[in-house]
C-alpha cells in the first residue's frame, strides 16, 4: 500500500467513524471493534487485549528489532462548551470537528496509515508493532501498560499525540501525594494539644521553597504544588490531624521513587504516594529516531503534559499531527491537511532509519 492519497482518504473515513462512536476512557469497546474491523477489511490480522488492538507487519521475525507505534482511541468527556455535536463528524473550512479528532484520533489514524504503508514490505530491517490503546486519558492499568506485556520487547516507541509534528524527547511524570500532619487534640481556649495545622504549615512551606538540585535540560525543575488541604472539626477544638494533597510533576533526571524518598527525608508529615507508576520519560537526542525527525526539520522539546509514554518502559518520542492546545477543548478539530501531513511524516520518519 503506497498510495498516500488513498491512505489519507481511508484515514479520514476511519476517523469520522471513530468520532461517531463514543469511546470514553474504560468504555472503548465499540471503537476497539471498529478499529479491528478496519484492519480485517484490509486483511491485516490483529490481537485484542482488553480494549487494546495490536497488529504486526506481515513479515515480522524474531531476529529483527521491534519498533512500537502507539496512540489511543479513548477520549475525555465532551467539554460542556461544545456548540456542535461532539459525536457528529463535521467538515467545515478544511477542519474535521468532533470529540477525539485532535486528541488523538488524527494521530492514531495517521500511524495506522504509516503502518499499512510498510505492512507488506519484505526486507524491512525492523519489525513494526502497532498498539491502538485504551484508557490513556485516565492512565488506566488496562491500557498500553497491560497491552505491552503481551508483545515482544520493543527497542523504542513512537507515541502519537498532537504536537504539530515536533518531537517531544522528554515528558514530565506525575505523582499525587496524600500527606497528613499528626498533632494532638485539645480545647482551643486552653494551652493544650498540638495543632496539626501548624505542623502541616511547616512542611507546606518546605514544599513551596524546596528546589531539587538536578535540573532537566528539556523539562527544567521538578515542580511541587500543594493543591488541597483539610483539617478541623469545629472552631474550639485544636485539630489532631491536617491532611493535604501535593501534585508533583517529575522530570527525566529523577525517578518518581527517588523524588518520593527525598520528600520523605525532609518533611515530618506522613506521605503516601497514590502511585509511582507515571514516571517521566526521555530519549537521547542522538538516538536514530530523534535524528530522523531533526533531519526532517522538526524541533525537539520537553513536554509538560503526560501521555502513554509514562507507562512504557522503553525510550520513546511523542509526535503527531494536530495541536495540543486544541485537546479537551469545546468544538475540538483537526485540519484535514494535518492528517495527510502526519501520514507522510511518519512514513518519512521511519524511512530515514531504514
């Protein structure tokens, strides 16, 4: 399959069908069936793990390295500001409107098109493994994290997200910390008790001012923000406990566990991470796939927003058609020309490393 015009036409038709098929995170079974049927129509075998669809190039073999192509088919809920039907694909002025059109349907159909372009080629120096993943928007455990357990180990990944076709070579991770300062209850009118709010304030001040010593070249400093606080039962009782939540955006120079250990060594509060699995990611700038993108004239940068990169244990780049600024907005859209450009870009990106 070498005809870019035909690939583009098929991709736009698939994206319209995906928009017409609600696929909220953890409810993607219908788009999973749709994508699987698309592959069957084009005589490409697939596997299904949960709502994740997996496909390999026709002549893949164990003696060649695997490259992972990944994007997601789940969406967030429609922004309440929508003026158009989010499930009605509508083309106006060269724009295709609809929920998931930009994030990340355009990327997914473009990756599928590039996969089809290479699918039947016999002498590729690498294998292609494509995962159309579920649950990306909620970082769910039954998305790409589970699907990747069922495929051969891959050398690196191309993760499709709207980046204006520039390459995110680093991405911030996330930890949410539930913290609790423990004091001692007493009557507010007397000199008794230990006020847990005051204890918490000391640690909150540390979270506000502490600077981690290592800085990421692409992502800058680790960012910590206290975002919620809860304490007290009534005005005349010294609170025995003060609970607060900290949002931590990790960078590629620390693992989440390393950051958690540093935090625990500095504060007196009890600190429990809801999860340490959403790690930052990075790939060396001299990696062949990064150099391929640079040769195509693309910029490299560090991304503050998370994707399935956080759940992949391999080097990855995040790149795709569309614009991250349109994601999760009312009347989300992608330009039709961006889909064609995305297909051509992904093909060229892989061609450069053949």
